[in-house]
C-alpha cells in the first residue's frame, strides 16, 4: 500500500523536495514516531489505510472551477498525518491540536475545506453530531474555507443522488443528514463560541489575534470531545507580542526535540534565512505549492515583483512575512530585533554567591512595576532577568485584554506577581520582599539598587535599613543614552545572556528608540498600552553595572601595585 506521508518525509530528508529546517524536523519526527509506535511510552500507531482514505476522499472533491484535484505531497503529508495517527485502544485521533503555517497563496483554504469534508463525511468517531467550525478574526476570512466546501459539495450533489440525499448545503450550515453532523462559520468572539464543542475547529489567520481568549474558549469546549482537533492554519505576522508567535516559539522547541507534545501536529514552511529571499531556488521552503511546476512559474513572477519593489523601497519586512512566512517586527525603529534577542537565550544560570545589580521601575496602577537584575558572570559577560508586579485597579480581566498579556499564566510560571490588595494597586512591600528573599535565597552580593527617583521615596527607608547600596539613575538621554547603545551592542556580540522569560521578551518587543536633536537614543514605547517597564528597570541596572569588569580589572591592578615592591613609603 502507498504510504504518502512516509514518502514525503523520505523525499524531504533526501533533499528531493526543497524544504526548510522545521519541515525536515517535522518529517524526522514522523519517522522517529513510527519506530516507537504502540510502545509503553508512546501509545499511538499510524494507520496507513486511514491516512490514504482521507487523502482519496479529498481528491474526489472538484475544485471551485469544476476541474479535478490532485493533491501535492505536502498536502498529503498534512492530511495523512492528521487522520492516520491514532490512539491505541480507542482509535481516536492522536493529534488534538495542529499548527500549520506557510506563506500566503499556498492552499490554506483548500486544506481547511479538505479537513472539513473528512470530518463531516469520512470520520465515524463520534458516530453522531460531529461539529465542524470555521473560525477567523473576520467573517469574510472564516467563510473562505466554508464557501470552498459548499462549492465542492454542490458540484457533487448535482452528479450524485446519494450525496444529494445525504448532504444538505445551506448558507448557514452544511449538514450530513446520516449523522446529524454540521459544518458552520462562527465569528471569533467568545459569546458565539461559548458552549460550542467542535469535533474539528479550523482557526484561520490566528496571527491577528491579540489574546488567547478565543483560542482558550474553543479549546475548553473540546475537553469532553475525545476525537476533537483544533487546527491553526495561518501565515506569520508583523506583531511579535501575539499568542501565535508565542505558540510558534514553543512549537519550534518541540520540532527541535527540546520539548515534548505528542498530541500536537506541527508543520511550518518558512525560509531558514532572510538572505534566501534573493535565491528563487530556496523559495519552496516557504511556498510548498511550488511543488506544482505550473504554480511555481506563475508565483515566481509575482513574488519576484514583490521582492524587487520591496528592495527599491528599502523595506523587505512585508515581503518576508507575506511571501516567505517569516516572523518580523513591523517597526523599523524597534530597539532590539527579535533574532538578536533570541540569540542571547541561555540555559538557566546558577546565580548562587554572585554579585548583582538590581534595577527598579515603580508604577502604581496602570504600568507594571518591574525589578530587573544584572549579574556579571565571566569574560565580560552579563546574565539578565526580570520580574514584574501587576496592578488590578480596573480589573485583572480588563488589564489582560488591554495589555494583550495573560498575566495569570505568567504568574504561574513565576514571571510576575499579581497584587493581592483590594485597592488593586501595587504593594511596594512585595517589591522589597521579593528582592530581599532573592538575595537571601542565592546569597547574592548587592552591588547596587539602581532606581528611577520617581516615587522611590516609599522604598528608600527599607533599602537603607537593609544596607543595600542605593544608586539613583536620572532618567534622560544624558544618563541613559550611552548604556542604551552599549547594551544592544553587547547583546549582539554575545555578551548579554538571558533566560526564556516571556514577559521580558514581550517588553523588549515593545521597546522602540526615539532620538533627540543630537541623535542620542532613548527607549520609548509606540503607544500607552505597550509595556516596556522591565526594559526600563534593566537599563537602570545596566547603567550602573556596565563597567563592572573594567572596574574589577582596575581594582586588581591597584591591589597588585600596592602589594608590590614598587610601592613603599
């Protein structure tokens, strides 16, 4: 029997198909899983028959123009994986979530409609009342997959009395009368989705969602559906502080074998490097539809035109996102590029018995209160991290929605603390206690508590009593301009390392640069709701500590001189 999924994987790994690193990892993952299927540690098996049945059912559907359809290998890989992998004992689908991402114009709508027809007519679990839901951030986008499904089924209904008797196609719903199963379009708001238990949910253009609210409602609705699948089908985007980018980062680790998610299917077509935008031979990495030679010729001309125009305009970002599925910051004035920040990611450092500079940025009710720390390690390198304190004066749910940050989840991860005061304001005692407990836990030597003098009078007595050195950092270009430049330079050189702190990364992504009349930089934010407080606190710490190693060398040289025979009275 033909095994389309395995064939695709072998061809990708043999370089017979042009593919990027993440698709190669996805293919290797499949082959590795085949080796350990139905084992004690891996209770899943791959049913080639189920996979090929799903592929053939989709190929029976005519295109919207009435012509016959032939699926490409990458499409067979997706469909075959989702419908072929099964759970031992139950036969339910292995994958309960899927993340499928590629450049635009690569058949995402076709995949959505194909998955829908399989669940509507091909699936048997559950036997009755299967629900297929098309969801997107706009009604028009959500309707694309639904309308393609409607068109294909209507064409078949004209030719087949069996399908006419079995399938009812309406503007509001497509119904399989044999099983009372339905396919519908739903708006991406929690009211319309609340209580819905989709057997298959296709969430299109997830990159436009600012919060996980809708995603979480859909996922929670599937809890009691044992054969349910929630699928993200989307391109990348221009905003890095969105749930889809966070999902992308997490799933990249899964593909790399650094994290485990056995019930999550991941397939990401993207360029491996920005420079590949100038090599047409590499474009299939992000545009798998190039596997069709006719499509390749047509799309190459169009994409090359977009690239040429972008080069002429001096802005490749929209093309990298739209045509090559790469996550990029939309703003040219961003302080730190995401790839530069990610290069500084390091494993957790043992910070016991080290020197530390704390940076503090206080707020009351709207912004975050932040404590960041700078720890000298060795060879001129620093390790940085941060913790935020979240006010709830106007309600935590309101703040989560306004800021686009799931503070509850981040508090569970230890990246922030949500105030417990009924007033909803920050309890500054919590800030002091956090730092004091951290110093005690790791036996840190505090070289300085570096603070913006605004409102710090509240905490001055506590730190003075604790004996911590206090360093006032005046806010302004005169004080912060050079540290701002130098921090970025040292990060790019590899001398700044940091943990996988999602909230700190969120703050970094929000930070932009503004310049005074002398072209000196200052960190700022594009709009009031953007959070950069942890970066501000970090700059306070770095301003005081950036010369730490130079001062250590100078002190050592002085000591050696005073101890030498050259020094005498």
